[in-house]
C-alpha cells in the first residue's frame, strides 16, 4: 500500500511538473513520493526506474517545448 501511494505521488508530481507555474508545488510532491518509495521493500531496480524515468520525461518535454530544442 505504501508503494502504491508513493507511485501515485510520483506520477502526480511528474505530471504537474510539466506546467511551468506548478513546479513549486510538484517538486515537493515528487520528492516525498520518491522518499516514500525508497523506504519500501521493493527491488532497487524498480525504485530506480520509478525515480529516474519521470525525471527523464520531464527534462525531455521541457527541452522540446519550452527551450525549443
């Protein structure tokens, strides 16, 4: 149950992170979700995937949409 809540927080934080004005609210949600996920008894590879993939997606979308690359 704890892992499911953490994953939901990561998804909400990553989704809200796509909006420029919502970054102030999405970063704490994302970080809390990651901390909560890392305190569960899930495989380390799953934890890394759930932590790095949303960051990579956000950075990619920000680079394309907002910076024009």
